[in-house]
């Protein structure tokens, strides 16, 4: 089992995550609390992945200023259901990106093995927690060194140079997240 803790710098948050392998699958559960734009928020998420870091399912509970909602997803052979409704726009997607956490960067970093200055574009299911929206997004990862990746969210020109540990978990996501415990 691996446990990590991140301090959210931009969203003024604290996240505690546990990750373990059981029965040929990876399981992650995390709890996050924070305050942003005058809103208190709480986030609990569980993600089940194959050994290859491809997402099989997720369950997210969000509480914003005492209003609670849930977002779920299941991937069966590349066909996604979001909140129990088939979502054809995500057909073949392997990854999710949950806003407010650096964990989901680990999925792509560990699945797409990049050498040298190689880059890879991926389609992700983007889950915007504060807006409670789910949509397709295109991202690019470029390996800069053994432990450094340039992350780009292509629709909005966002980019960050992310430092990771030997297991692909974020150590520093400048201006957004800093690991404070492992």
C-alpha cells in the first residue's frame, strides 16, 4: 500500500490518498477538503484500474457548501457509462482527469511509457469538480527527464512542468499542488 498527501496551493486544499494492488487491479481512494472562491468543498473519490493504469471505474462524491452530488463511471471494453448512462463520446478513452487532484496525472504517466523527449496526446474524461461537469478533453504529456513531465491541456493552452517520484506520483505541480507526505 502507498499513502500520499498533497497540499493544494491554488485551491487551498489538503488531500490524503491510499493506493494498493489487489486481485490483479489497482485501487485508489482519496479524501480532499478545500476552500476556493468562497466555497468550502469536500471530495471523496475511488478509482479502480487495471495493472496497466487504465481506468475501469470511478466513484466520486462531491460536497460544495453542503450540497452533495455523485458522479460515477464504468469502462467495459472501451465503452463508458457515466452515471449509469452510456456515454458514446468517451468510447475508447482509457483515462480520467479529476480537477482538484494531481493523482490522475499518474494514470497517463504510468501507462504511456515515454523515453527521452517523447510526447503523447491522450483523450481523457475531464471531471470538473467545482462546476460539476464531465466532458472530453485532449491532453499532451512530454517527458523532459526521468522525473519531469510537461503536461498540457490542449483546449485551453494550460501547461505545467510536473515533478514525479519513481512511481509516477506527483511531487510538485508548480502553483497548484505540492506533496507534503508519503
